[in-house]
């Protein structure tokens, strides 16, 4: 269920002590989306799993007016947002997403977590979903499953960040605020597409993969894909500080490799997850986003390298957007800084105060 996020957690395994087990405060449910139409023309019934925190509040018109949705990254699930570095910083009394005030919605997206995915049985015959499909499924989940017709905030990390831009351009105004963290708003190309395709190719090149009809997981291909994720998700400065010798670096790799081999990973699920970004490109329509936007990237992010200057240019196309590039340090987490709320929660509070 954790997939790539397990890798990032292993990379930055600082001692964490949760203020409480936030998962015990969550309510889980499945919402069935009948006859879901994918952009490929395929149609199937979808199960969307969702966890919620807090209580929906209705206004004089009977509409839920305190809903916020938080969207996970590639290989993750809504449960990643129960980790203390996120939940302890945001959900408690008086905090920016205080669950006594806000109705917090944490979906598992198509192909992830407990929602419908290739490993449920269809394997490579599963519909070839993309980000537009994933956002459309989120919308149906909200409207049909939860009775939510508008959001006060969409906060998205990594893939969820890109989903935030898809929401802003595909359904302008549905969310009153957007907080996309750790992505760019352009087509996935260059090095970003290359490492994803390398991972897909590595899995498919493993003889055990067998066109997706494997009897056991293609371990060699998955190992290569997971190792690429270490490079993509890591903070070079932090890794150098933690593993300053060849012996320590190799020992870390061996230790995490053993732990990752025990994780519940599925090769077909991972192929679909990495490939789902293939059509992403909100750039031509960014001017449609008229709500306040807090866009944050990190200086030590391999996946979204700041030297390309993409976000700095594109933010000018969004009338009410603010872009922040977090400085790198041994304490930041590379691409995974998006889930460590202490680096950005004050800025999120300012966004939530905007009307």
C-alpha cells in the first residue's frame, strides 16, 4: 500500500513520535463509481476508498462548507497523511487544519491504496488511467459519495500537486484555494519522464514479468525501479551527511533493500502509477485558475529541479498565485519535503486566511 512512499520514509527515518494515532480518528469507506468512463474510451466500475477526519458542516443552504481534500503522491495513499510530520503539525486544536473545524478528505486514488487497481485481478487489462481520469474519479467521489459540491482547499503533494493543477484548470473554482506542493505545471518530459520510463522498462525487462502475467513478483525489475526512486526522492545533502563513507552508503542501501523486499509492492500497479502522468500538461490553461494558490517546491528536489526555473515563470500566469522555493539544508527531505509540514505550515495558514 505504501509503495514509493515507503522508500522515502526509509530514506529519511528520523525518530518520529506521534502526538496521537490520528488514524484512529479517521472514518473509512468505499464509494462505488458505476460505469466510470476513462479517457481511453474504456468503461468499468471503480471502487474509490476514502478516509475522512472531522465532521461535515452545513450552511443555511444545506451545503457542506468546511471540506478540504488532501491528495497523495505516486504509490501512496490517504493514510500517508497520518504520519506525525504531517498530522501532528496540522490536525490538532488551533492548527491550520484543526479537525474540530475542518472536514478533511483523504482519498486513495485510482490504482493506489484500497481503491481499484491492476493487482485486484485485471492486471494489465485494467483501464489505462491518467491524471484526468484520477481527478474525474475524485470529483465523483466527492459529489456522489460524500455530498461535497465545493472545497475550501485542495492540498496535493507530488502527484497530488499535479492533480491540484488539473483540478484548477479542469474544474475552475470547485476549490476555493489550491496548495500544490512539489511539482511543476508542465508536461512530464526531460529527466523527469526518463527516470519514470527507466523504472517501467526495468520491470518489463525482467523475464518474470511475463507481460504482466507473473506467478511471483519480478524482483529484479522492482529492485531497479525502487533504487531509481531513492535517487529521485533523496536529498543529496542529507544523504551525504548521514552516509559520508562508502561503507555507510553501501550498508544503508543493503539495509533498505532488505526492508523494501518485504514491502507489499506489485509490479503492474507500479507501471500504471508511473505511466499515469503521460498526458499531464496544464500549462496552456493556467490562466483559468482564479483562486488563491500557494505553490511550493524545494531546492533539493531531483524530480523538479529548481534550476529549470519552470515554476518561477509559470506562476505569473496565475493571477492570485504565490510561489515559494524552499532552501535546501541537511534538514530538508528532497522531494519528500512536501509532507513535512513544519517547513510550510505558516504559509498554508496565510492561504487559508485568504478570501
